[in-house]
């Protein structure tokens, strides 16, 4: 593979991409397949899921039975390297210490970025989500519509391999015919939730969309549809698709996937792109700034090689920033020059502004019908299979709910392998006046384990003036690069949404015959609300728009100030929908890359 050191870099590339995750990987894939000479700079080391993923190891084979540690903040088997909320030598700061005013920032330092560590939920933004200012009077409108992005959703879904079903629910768009793979069958708890939510509340529990192969991809049809005039790209993509196996229904996707069933950038995007001969990857490269000439045009990037600690530079006709939304913001702000004293894209002072994240809470209860569940085949993807799309859209649009953003509900529970704390949660269900131990503990576990039904909510957040990032005036990382300082505050709109989330989740659980250990958190929603950033869905900071005075990037994700600097991750998002952002990052990056390739061929960049 053309994995290079700084000394091996070409003198100049067509495109230099910062970041190898969903956005950077998608742009690198399309450009390399179309013949552009591309360099991807990755701040972490190389990672090979086929060789490094311990898919079938059980907790007893891991230190501390796989529990979280500072080095492995999601557990020993999580597919994260030099990653986490806190990374030694790479701090960030918060302007406030008040409750729910701090922002938690997850970074992923490895090839493929966050696509190694995610649940693979892949939902399309709906038509309403692109026009929240016009429809609801909140946040910011996108300068594009759902119809502009819909063809690229189809392409991203076919390439990634996404299962799901078309349900015809308003603002939860269907895919085109023949795009989705079949969803797995529901498990017992999912079937029970679907039955009672529909019968008693009129709410539909439907298959979620996830980037996991439930069957082999059609390697004859899909490459021809995605690359109709490019036989070489068709061949490389077909070969890569045949290397991916269908899901074994065995282990959590957060571990990574050695068989290629679960989407990650390294397996699906970068592997075939490398075989094109047009892509170089330079790992362990901490990019410090985008360089510009006297005319204000980007010339490349300066970076620090983590191996030797020295600074290096590479040149490119175009620089694509896709380091994850807030890392991209940091790079833009740190790219200061005489021409751009406040950073690239920041002539209007909007870089870092309008960060949003999923508005999230959860609720759970014990379901007596699930007690003493006999052992049975609970095969299916480990993790999310069933969810409730937002089904109050008409009331929301009519202003009857008192808040502006919808939310989805994720159905959890089931009888997957228990963790260390699974058997300590059941004392409140028994009539004993003491903590169970020994035989009693085993009895409780056999009776109650798998009878806990959880539901999680993830909702839309509109951009506001209180959520933004900036450079900390004093703190720097171990390479001397200024770090980000976050400002965060949920609005009353989000708090009202959380109350509705809690009430709806409680109603669904009650319809299932639940026993509750507490009441839903409706009087103090801030207590139930997860802190900003903790869902790892943060977007914004280089928002796109139609007016250069009110946005950082245009509809093609080019910065208004420097058109040959393009932002291709979640930073251009004007807001957060009630859908996970990764699929929209992939689709938007594909649209951006197609436009970029056209501009390169015309000599416009």
C-alpha cells in the first residue's frame, strides 16, 4: 500500500485531504477513482480491522474483563486507538463549569477516524430538516434541499451497504428501490415493543437503517451504477465488495469488523482507492495550518510528524479539511496569515459558531413479561435494530408541542452477553430488605436478566448563539498548537423537547406493562439531558449558507474566503436533525467531491 513518510511525499498533489474518516475517506475515494492525485493526512496511526480486531474474544480474555480505562474509554475491546474524551497532550477547555454548560469532545486518532467507533445507524435527513428557519423559525436553513442531496444518499447507501426498510413516514425519507439491504428479523423484546406501542399508542416501531451487510452486495450491478463511465473504478469496487462478508450477528460493531460487514472508511473507501494508484496516505501527521500565498489562495498544509517531531509541508491545488467538525474548526482558526489574521474562512467571525449536537435522554424499566426468559436464538446485529421515527410531525409543524425539533427513539434491551454490572441492578425488584449475594444473586440474575427494556432518545437541535468554539488564548497542545475552548448552553427549546421525550418513552414502557424504579424526568429535564458532545454527533462551526456574510462555506462546502479550501465533514452542517450525522456526511462529501472533480477538470481550482 502507498503508505508514506514525509520524505516520500510528492512535490505537489491535486488534492490534499486532512482526515481519513467519513468525509475525508469519501472525498479521497471518489477523487482517486476518477484519476486525481490525492494525499490523505491522518493524525493517528494506520489501522487494519482485518488484522487488529478481536471480534470473538470474550470479556474473560481481557484485562479487567474489558471494562473502561483511561486508555480505552469505551472498554478494552472498543475499536479506538489513541482516542477518547481525554487524550494525553491534547487538551481542550470549557468556558463554564456550570451543570450541562460543558462540552465533551471525543477525538479519534487512527486511520478511518470515527468510522471505526460508531453504531452504524444511517438515517437520511428529511426535507423539513434542511429548512428549520423557514418552517419553524429557528436555527439556520441549509442552502440546499433534500432533493439536492437525495441522489447522493442513494450512492452513499449503495457503496456502504445499509440495511433497512422503506416505511413512508413523514420527514424520515425512504431510499430508492433496490438501494437498501433487507433488515434482520426483530428479536423478542423488539416485537413486544412494536406490538404494544402500535396497539395502545398508535406508534410504529420499524427497522432502523444501519451500515451493516445482511447479505453480500451486488458486485455486478452497483459498481456500474456508481461509476457508469469508469471501467477501472467498477473493477476495483467490485473486487472490494467481494472481499466483504455478510454479518455474523456475533459481536458489537464498536469492536471493529474483521470481515468487512460493518462499514468503516478504511475498509470500504480507502482500500479500493489505494489500489487505484492515485492515493497516498501519510499517517501520524498532525496538521498545524493551511498555508496560503500572497493572493490568498491555499497552497497546501504544514504538519508535524509525530514520529520525528519535526515540521513538514506538502502542497496541493486544493485542500480538503475533514478532520471531524471541531478539529476542522481548530485548523481553520489556526491558519493565520497576513491575509487572514483571524484564520481562514473567518473574515465574518463565524468560524466556530453554531455548534449543535443530538438532544438526548433515556429511560428504562423492567418488563415482567420478559422475566425468566428461556435461552433462545437471539441472533441479529449486536446493537440497534428497531426504532421509532418521529411521528408527531404534523403537531410539531402546527406549533402544538411547544418545541421545534423532532426526535427518534431507539429500542434497546434483549439478552446479549451481560457485563460486569448486569447482576447488581435487580435488588429493587425483589421483596428482600438486603442486597442479594451468592445463590440469591444467581436466582435474581436468571429471573430478571434480559427483562430490562431501555429506550434512548436523540433529537434535533437548532443552531443558537450560545454554542460555539474558539481558540483558547493560553492553552496549547504538546506540539504547541492552540487548543479549542468551548461555550455551550442548551436552550429552553431543547429542555421542552426532553420533557416530551421522557413522557413518550414512559408511555411506551407503560404500554408494555413496565415496573418503574423512578418516574420520568419531567420537572427537571436538565437532569435527564446528556451533556453536549457526549452523543458524539457534534456538527457545525463552518456552517454552509447562501450569504457570504452569514456563513463560512457555500453549497459546495467551499470556504467563501478561499474557494480552494473545502470543508467535507460535519462542520458545514447548519444544525442537527433527529438523525445520526454520518450518512449525511457521506452523501454531502460525495456531492462535494463530484463538484470538486468537475472544477479540477475545468481548471477552475
